C-alpha cells in the first residue's frame, strides 16, 4: 500500500520534528488511507504545546486553543494541529469539563472513540496502532477503544457514530459495543438535536442506509424524537421496553443485530442505494410511510434547514399519491413544485418501484415522456405564465383582496386542463 500524505502536512510534521517534537497524522485520515479512501481532513497531533506550535509557524489561527488545537495555514488551506491530551471528567455526557496536555501519544489515542479512529502515522515511525485498529479494519469491525460503557458514558453521540460508521463502511458492530449502545441509549437525550441530525443524515446518505433500522432496534429512536420513534418504533418488537431491559448480548446464531441487521422483520421501508445520496432524497425515501405532517415534525425537531424540510414534506406527500400519466394531471403536479423537485419525484418513484408505489413502470415511463412534451411545448404551469394578471381581473370587476387570488387560481386551473386557453381574450371572456 502506497502512503500518500499531502506535502503541506509533511512539512508541518517535519517542522515539528526538527524542533524536537513528536508529530503524526491521526484519526480518520489514517483510517481512510488504510482503506484506500481519500481522506477529507488531515488532522495532526503533536507533543508540542499550543504556544510552541504558534512559535514555529508564521500563520496560525487559535481554532480551539483551550483544547490544544491551533490551525496552521499553508497558503489558503488550514491544518489543525492538536497537542496530545487527556480528557477530564465528562459531566454532561457530551464534553469533558477540562483537558490536560500530555507528552504521551498513547494517552491521547486511548481517549478516542473507536479503534479504527485511534491510529497515528508519520513517515519515520510508521503506523502507531495500540488498540488493534488495523486488525479491526481487516475484520470489518466497529469496536470501542477500551471499555465501551466508558466511551459512551463520556459522549453519548458516539452511540450514533458507531451505527453511522457501520453504515458508511459496511462494518459489523462488535458485540460488547452493541450491548453498551443499548444500555446508554437514554443518554442521547443530552445531545443537541443538530448533532443527532448530522449523524442520521450521514447514515441515510451512506452506502448502507438500511442500517438506520439499528437506531430503532437498539432503543435509540425514542431519544431522537417522539415522532421519529412513533413512525416505525411501534412495529419494532422490543422497543416498547426501556433499553435497560435488554439482557445479555445476542449472538450471531440468534440475531443478525451484530452485523447491522435485525433479528426480526423490520417495519422500516427499504432505502435503495440507487437513490442519489442527497439528504432530501434519502430522508424522503426513509419517511415515505409517514404522513407529510409527521415528516415535517421529525425534520423540524431535528433542526434541518427549511429548504430540506419543505422538499421532503412535498416528496412524502406526492410519493403516496398515484401519478396519473395524462397531461392535465401531470401539469397540476408540475405546477405545485419546482422542475428539479418534480424530476426528483419521478426518480424516487422509479427507484421505489420494487418496494411498492402507486404506479407501474409503464405509468412512470409514460409520465416522463408526457412531462418532456409539456416542457418542450412551454405549457403554462404557474401564475407567472398566465396570460392575465391581478390588475386584469380587478379591471374586469373582481374586488381587490382575497377574491383576486382565488380568481387567478381558478383561471390557472382552466389553463392546466387545456393550455390553448391561456390567452388574454379567452380568460377575460371566461370572467364575464
């Protein structure tokens, strides 16, 4: 395996080494290199204190200096350099009350979440793997560093991160780690909804979105939000009990939970990986058995952005309605949503054909052809393209106010039925 570390990262490590400090790349970038993936970030850990790092480099930013992190700027790129540290007591189930710097790399690595994220590397030393991360990568295992109960008690978000990494990498969750997830599930209530949402979105947009079933099977779902749990949790045997009621660890012989599967049929609908990994598409596929209002509530509770919430609610609504492959009906649907979202709707329905949608494959193929003709012909689909405006209908005798909007909507309905009616003369004559 060829190890390729970006030149700026090598220079930063070299500069630290030349002045007598240890320095390594650490965490996710090491994991990704070993998996032959392109790392998204390059984090550096060092024995140098933050002040010493700042003395060695001309351009730095105090990103999180109280926690030992200084960003070193190389050109327009920034690289986080963090001093070896040990965390103090976790009082809120999320953040350490304090951190203490240490000259010992192993002490720094042992505070990390999973073995596959607790490895370091530099060219001189090679890989530093104190906790079996390389072997766990080879076996495809998500396993906590040290005692799982300790790691999850420190930071409850890690229970979701375990499932998310399982989904992204296609790995199994090690049995003791899975058992601890079930026990610590209530602590997720201490985690901000924004952070929960980020993990769930990454999970849904992964190569194995079906693993979101583990969020329900392990008892986590009720602590995501009430509506999130209500949608599918009632159909998941065992979730009616508190997580503490789980006893023992299910083995591969009597459960598929350790491999990210379920020991019972899952009520959660399939999420085909053929659906592009865009958050509004994957969330819509996941929530398609919910009502539009339930979908709205779930996403609002999780603090998603308003644009995504609106798109998902619209898609969930339309996924449950048959798309009649006739031009008037298609125009009415196209008039409700933006062109790109209409295309998303067709793509979602096609991807979900094997899992039950109100249309047949022939219906969807004909809908695509007719929709293309509607666009090609420039049929009127909204009030902006209507041949009359508000002033026109008021001049024709409609009183200003709510009646103007209602009148324009009625005229648009006439035009959606037959685009040839979209002339000023016809529409004004109709008013008379």
